[in-house]
């Protein structure tokens, strides 16, 4: 399911470290990786030449750090607006996953600060793994999926099951949040779901792959609860579905309402203390 990965690097953050950690997982070991660095346009030819040289070094350092078989990795150095170029290259290589660093800016700051990761997630339909600058990247064994009856959540479940295949000592945590508009926080409750329920079907799929699974529920504001559970359970990777509300005519435009409004995926992106993989509904 994840055979082609686009790794966007800037010379900062933990994106390369995340990629190296992912490659330790049996299901990801055969994936091809395209490492991309984008050089923003400069006001002078001399400045542009300097940025190209710097970009070449950033790519070379990333390739050296990853230390992959040359047949599994390629690099692209391109000029342009980073947020647009990442989307273009993801389409060109038909990436199954985009990995990027993130400064974890809040919604309005993301717009004013021209957050590349936020724009790419809004404009691309591809799964995206965001790694904030201030988190610690760990070996991926404990994976949490926020589960509801949406197609995007089912997509996240499928990705998690694929990633955890043959991972020794792994655990899949299925979390369901009961919305409490009053914001009252409950404890973490382990549950045994009914056989034909959404959670029950998810458990069946995990058990077929011999992946240990734990089902939990809590109540409160969904974004806050998902982040709290991930932190308290010491999760290595969090997967969250994000349904696309934009009409097809507006696919090429960033949804400003979601950028500055109350988006669950945006809240989790900013506040989670572990890497976050955001996925939309499979087209």
C-alpha cells in the first residue's frame, strides 16, 4: 500500500529521521523514496546560485543520512514555491505518502507564516506524515488510530494495519471519542466492541494479521482527547482521518475556513506530541 514515498527536506527538523525509522518496518522496506528539496526563487542571479548550491548540499546530506540502496532512493532539486512544488512532485511520482517537517504553527499563524505543510495537506489528497520540530521520533511499535464510521478513518485503519505487518512487539490502539460539548474529560476505558460494529470489524482485521489490538474510549472535545490519549498511552504514531469538505470546483484553492476555523485535524497537527499521519478518504 505504501510503495512510493516523497520525503520533502529543508535541512531542519526530523523528517529524515522519521523516514529512516519507517524504513525499519518490514512493510516499508521495499518502498522507493524520492527526496525533494525546493529552492525558493531569489531576487538576484547570485543569490539564486547560492541557494542552488545550498540545496544540493541539503539533498546530499539527506541521502547520506538515509544510507539506502541507490536503487531505492532518488533526489529532486527544484525551484519554485515550496507548497506548490511539493504537490506537483507528489503527483509526478504518484506518492503513496508525503513526509514533511512541521513547525506546529497554529491555524492563523499557518496562513500568515505561509506554512508549507498546512497548505500541502489542504491541497493534496495523499496521506501526509507530519513531524514537528519539537518531538522525539521513536521506533514505531505502538500506533493509535482515531476510529469513527467515516471513510477517512477506515483509510487510516488500513494504513496502520499495513505498516504494523510483521512488526515484533507492536500494538494497535483503536480510540473512539464520545463528544462532550461541555468539555468534561473522562478516564480511559477499555472496551470489548460488538462483533459487527465499526470497532469490532477493525479488531477482526487486526486479529487476522496477528496484530495485538486494544480498544479504548473516552469523552470530551475530540481534538483535545485524541492528543491526551496519544500522550498518556505513549503512542509512537497517530493516524487521523480528515474528510475533505471542499467542493470539487474549489479543489485547487486552500480552504481558508478550515485553516482559521475549528478543524480537528489542524488541532491535532499542532498539539500532538508524536508524529501524525493525516489521511483523507480514498478516491
